[in-house]
């Protein structure tokens, strides 16, 4: 069994659980780990869990814009509804927090294994964190848990970040210690998740119908170095069935200015790809192994009756790991209008570009090429180059500058000539 925290164990109450919020832990979204000990009528443990979690929710405002809100269980967490289960009801782990938010998971088992089954999450958009929300009140999502089967009488441990995405909600879990169907005493046997074991880089091609929504398999990050060199160029793809529906090539560098400026290169070799393709909207989500998520959202616009163009509309960035000891960061800009070109073409810019997310966060792109719509034969279409790459634009500039200089010289010579002529008349 994993080592417990130095704080007192949760109080044991029959047929329920008591929540312990243990201070400390990594400087991620929250500084509290949730610890729950569910006991039966005989005061024996049936579920033990300790984990970190956070929620990222996209919601619509009264202005028909979209914003992001982050929810973190904090010190006002309750535990109503947690139960050991019986012959007709599955064991349930449930918590409530904040202004009407709740989360729960039930468990199933076979003769040899147990696993999480259904996760239910309710968030209340009447909470002040959902500023100017168009819809007010509780909203519930239900999703299948991605936890693998674990041997009975074994503690499941996973320090690596895992995420589940459903609708407009992303659920994040890390530093998980869990045992369901405990037979009175938490086991000393451990089962470590594959993500904590593996150092193999994931594929950068995501299939929208089959790709698991998990983070890249890689060791936990360190933030002691500042990569300032040009980032590696990554090739990313999304598939809809057996056809590629989005192509992206780029080097990415984050410029974060919280406590002090720091540059972070995104490594494509340890970056996982998910997202969505549509006729008028597409999203590319890059999740690198250092707990950083970058969402690029593209949209289609009609510039005339017969002309459509696509552009980058929104960028959202979540930094789950702290930077230089500062608070984690979740920021976005949903009012962009860049990387604009004709629908059915690709957009290319080899020179460095800067995308402003907030005053404290920018994204630098290198050797960019993107096509989020109408990909044909799994290849890029003809590219529209950005003005920075178009050397032909220098020709009219140079010619114009030369003509302007010539005109200035002629004007000066004319003025000087006029003055001399006028001076000659004065002497006569």
C-alpha cells in the first residue's frame, strides 16, 4: 500500500466516509489532495481513495461567446452519498464541493478484478466562476471511466496525469491511490498504471473514433531549465475513420510571464493529439507529457456568396505544472482572426509568428503549416504563404523606396536651382 500522508487518517463513520483535505502536494491546479475512506456498518473499509482532480469547462456567455472556467475541489468538500454498495447497488464514491458541484464514480468487479465504471459530474453555472453564463443552473455529464481492470486486493496507483473529455468538459486526475472492494483493510499490494511505467513516446496521429483520451506516457516534468533554442517541428494529424481530416506541422514555444519570463518548448515526441473535425469548426488539442495542454480552434467564415475562408479563432492553454513556483495557469483568447486563407487550401508561415493569448502568455510558432478542413488524399493542399514568407513583396517595396528617393532628390535639386536662379535675378 502506498505511504499515507503525515496528517491524521480520515475519521471512520459507519456506512459513509469522511473527507480529508491534505495540504501540500504538487503545485498544480489545486494544493489539496482529496482523501476518502468509506466504511461499512461494521466500521470496516470498503473503498479507499486519495487523488488530485480538476475540471476545465467551456461555456457560452450571453454574448454568444465561449469562455473557460476551472473548478477545483477545495476545503468545503462534502461526501454525501458514498456507499459500500450491496447486492442491488454498486459501491459509490461521491463528493460535493463549491456552489452546487458534485462528482461520483461507481465500481464493478469480476471474480478477479475491479475497475471504475461510470463517472457522473454536475457543475452549476450559477456559480460566480461562470461569469455571464447564458444558461444558469446545474448541468450533468456522464462518461465511462478509463481506469483499467485491477486485481482484487490490490491498490491502484497512478501519478501520471490522466484526462477524460466529454462534450465541453475536461476532467483531470493525477496522483491517484485507489482500492475498491476492500476487505476491511487496505492492501499492501500495489498496481502501477502503464503511464507511470512507460517512457515510449505516443503517436502524433489521433483517430477520432478510437483514440484514448489520455496524456502522453512520459516521466514527470522538471522546471529547472529554460529551453530557449528553436523547438522541434512536430507533425500532427486527426483522423475521422480512416481518413485524415486535419493536418498540422509546427514548432511550438510558450512564452510565460508569471513571476518572471520563461520559455517552454513543446516536444512533439512526447505530445499526444486529440481533437475534433467538423464542417465549420475544428479543434486540435496538443497534450505534452509535462502537463501542458494547447487547444487551437479553427472556424469557417463566408467572405462572399461563393467564397469561404478558414482562420484560427481561439487558443486555450492550460499549464497544470507550476512555473518557477508560481500558480498554475489557464488562459485563452477566443477573439483571434489569424492564419486566414481560402477553404480547401493550407496556410503556411515558415518565419516565427507570435499568437497573443494574454499579456502574460504568448505562443510562438515556427515552420507552421495547417489545414483543418477539406484535407484531400491525406495530404496538404496548395499553401497560401504568410506575408512574412513572401519575398516577392520586397520587390515593390524596394522599387517604391527607390522611386521615392529619386523624387526627393529631384525636388531638392529643383528647390536649389530655383534659389540660385532667384539669387541671380536679385543681383541684376
